[in-house]
């Protein structure tokens, strides 16, 4: 979605790295005015994805170290990630073991919910170490993307474009309901 959502006349580069291209991550520079898209467990287009417990137990060292470096300096929004992956959570915990220099953790959860205890501890530790760290309640993914678009795209032309697009397909706010499926 990140790649596809970019505007046709984008000017900010999107730098990508994955398991087969870890050397690209070495080239991520703090002076870059770039967005980063990193496939920590592989890219379905090119790799056999790592998705079993043993496969995701450890991240690639190059990607892991670069992730820590970037997270200490830049904020990150967690959307659709529950914090159950040991390798990523251990990396985030190592990130906040040192003082931040501009990094932040914005953990999105469905309205009325809280993240798991480990994420709560991570956010508390991040705050102690000087990071911005907040739980952000959202209705659903589309709600988050609409609010983000309205926040980021502020020129008159951009606002008009966003509102025009949103008017075409009004967002749904109904919950997914399956017969005989009850939350645990």
C-alpha cells in the first residue's frame, strides 16, 4: 500500500530494503529526505516469507541494526501490529534502552482497546528515555488514513483533492461480524 499510495508526482524518494537487499539499508543516510520501506521478514514478491515462530525468532542483523538507528532518531507509527513478534519487540526494547534523539512510538489500536502488556511496558520505557510514546485510538485503517491525509496534505489544492477522493467512496465504519464467532 505504501508504494501504491504515493502521489504520481512524488518528490520524496522511497528507499526499499529486504532480506535479499540488506546492503541497501547500509545506504540509508540521516541526511536523506526519504521514506523507508523495509521488509523485515521478506517481501512476498521476491522472497519466501519468514512467518513461522522459528523463522521470525531473529531479524537479519543489518536490517535490525539499521532499524534501531533510525528509530532512535525518527518517529514510527505502528498500525496493525499487535506486538506479538519476539524479534521485533526485542529490537524495539533495545531501541529504547538508549536515549532517543527525535524518535517516537505511536501505537495505533482500535477504539476502546489497549495494547498488550509488553507494548505498554515498551511505551512506558520509551517515555522514560526521552521518546514521544503514545497509544493512538483509531476507528479502523481507513479512518486513520483519512485523518493522516487531512493532517499531512494541507495546501488548498491538496485539501480539495483529498476531500474529492473521500467523497467518491464514503468510508465504512461497520465492524466485521462473522456468525458464531465470538471474541476470546
